[in-house]
């Protein structure tokens, strides 16, 4: 029990991203052309994996609940198989997209529209260079800044 409590505490202390906080099948509206997430009132800062874990967990609970809804003529077997496929497809797509975005940002290949919209290559390069110089300064001198006014 204490091991679990310690793990939960460490998990909750790792605020990596603003997340939905209550992501489950009832908060995702899906059509062939778009997907929308509703009910963001529980949004908070937690580890990046919180939402995908909550969503997959919701599907797993739905899977196990099906036996309680089964009756003669409808054993829910096909629906349970669909739930497992949905879990696999959801995780596979999430992993693919997340990994691609992570690599783009890590490698510096993510596009910034503010820079991309500058038509003149030399002007764009000069602007990007200034931004990189500031980023380098902030990383190297981070402990020397006590307030945002010292940065801007």
C-alpha cells in the first residue's frame, strides 16, 4: 500500500503538461471527418501520459463491464472484441503521432509560422538566429535570472 502511495505521489508531482484531466469515451465526439474533445473543466497540470492512460483505462473498464450486460442472444463478444481493437488502434495512433511530434520538437524541425511566413530567406535566417541566441543564453545562464523582467 505504501509503495502505491509513494508512486501516486511522485506521479502527481510530475506536472509536465496541461491535460484534459477527465478524458474518457463520453468526452470524445468523433465523426469520419473530425474528432472533438469536450468538457475541459477538469484540466490541470499532470504527466503527459495521464489523458491517454485515463482514456485507455476507461475502455478497459468498459470491456470488463460487458459480461454484466450480456444476456441470452447477446453475449457482447463482438463488442468486447471491438473494444480491444479500439484500445490497440488508439494506443498505436497516439504513440505514432506523439513520437513524431516529440522528434520534431527535439530535433528543432518543428515549424513556427511566425518564421515560416517570412518570405525573404536572409531575413528569416536572421530572425531565427536571434531566437536561437536568446535560447542559448537562457539555457546557459538560467540560474542568473531571478525574474522575467531580467529576460525581456
